[in-house]
């Protein structure tokens, strides 16, 4: 059983977390370079929020959104 848990440790520490170790070492040289992944995710999330708000506005202007409190059967 000990070998099983050591295999899990090896998988995560020596294989799956290697990119994170590389980013930690890279941060000493370039903070912006090490945080590029965060910037990409923030840009994607910002674009998704803008798209979502535009779609909400389109449905609101068309009047197709059902805002009645009985829109769901469990609210009756």
C-alpha cells in the first residue's frame, strides 16, 4: 500500500507539477512572462462576460425573456 501512495506522490510532484515549478523559476526573471496564463484567462473571461451581457441585452430588448416568477414549475 505504501508503494501506491508513493506512486501518487511521484505522479503529482515529479510529473504533473513540473510546469508549475518552471513558472515559479521563470518568475524570478519576468513577472509578466510567468503570469501570461493568468492574463490569457482574464482576457477570455472578460470577452465571455461582454458577450453574455450583450446577449442579455438583445433578449431584453426583444421582450422574449420570461420574467414571471412562475417561469419554473417548482416556484408555483
